[in-house]
């Protein structure tokens, strides 16, 4: 009699454990993808209302398309690749699924050594990947006034790193808005709200690719 009761109890426990495990997996699968936009003033939203900054506009666009996402703003105006590397660990919290890495513009504006910028970005990508965080690398182009040699060295950083680390590349973060007065603030450098909207429109397909990678990784993890 006792043995029979024990068998029934164990059967009930197994059923409950299976149900709880299934519920946990379903919740993990359906949890919003947590993206951190990690960059400089172009990410931070220099001189813009918070709702008009890149992370906020990107989140709205993705949600309007039916995607479950949260996009955090970890942009710091004036930041260089060295500054980003120095604050990386506390800027990217645990539980982050993916990072949009947008740094390098200030290195180029200051004429800093492209080799050092490359090394800093390389270290950032390596550390993010070691944490299991997927990366979308947003490229930047050097100002023409710095000369052809500097531009060639700097501009090559982003595609080279994307190839080496197998991360997604958006070749030029300011594609379609650079040098267009109607899409920039009075300084001619930082995008206005409409300019940010154009950036979001351009980069959105790459972000969707990033989300697909996160979902595939989650599925693989849950299946294992």
C-alpha cells in the first residue's frame, strides 16, 4: 500500500515538474529581447527629447512591427572607443541579450590613432561575445579633411571587425543623413528627430537580423 502511494506521489511530482519546466521555458521564449544601444552622442540623443533619441525611436518602430523588445539608452555624448571600453561592464547590465555598438565618431573627429580605436572596439566585441551577448556593429566614416590615408585606415576598422568576429555590420550609422542640413541640428553633425527617424529606418533590417540571432540562441539554449 505504501509503495503504491509513493509511486502515485512521484508521478504527481513529475507531472508538476514537467509543467513548471514547460512554463519556465515558454516564459523565457516569450520574454522581451533586451537590447542596449551603446554609443556616443548619436545614440544618447544630443539636444533631443528622450523620446526622439535613437533607442526610443528604434524601440517604437520594432514594437509597432509586433516585436517584443526593450531598447536601453547607454549613449554618452563625447565618448570615444576608449571611454566605451572603460565603462563597458557597468553600462551593459546582466540579462542583456544584444548590443548595438555605435562608437568611433569622436575618435575620428579628434584624429585619434585608428589602430587604437580598432583595438578598443575589438576588446569591446570580444568581451560582449564572452558574455553571450549578440552584437550589431554600427560603422562610421572618417571626415574627408583628415586625408585619404587616415580615412582608409579608419574606415576599414568596422568591416574588418565584423568579419573577424562574425557580428552583424551596419556599414555607416549616418547613412542618408550626413551632410543633409534638413536632417541635422545647426551644428551639421548631430541628427535632429527626423534624422534619427531616418537612421532607424535604415538600420531596422539589421536590428531584425540581430533579434533573429537572439531568438535562435534562446531556442538552442532551451533545447539543450
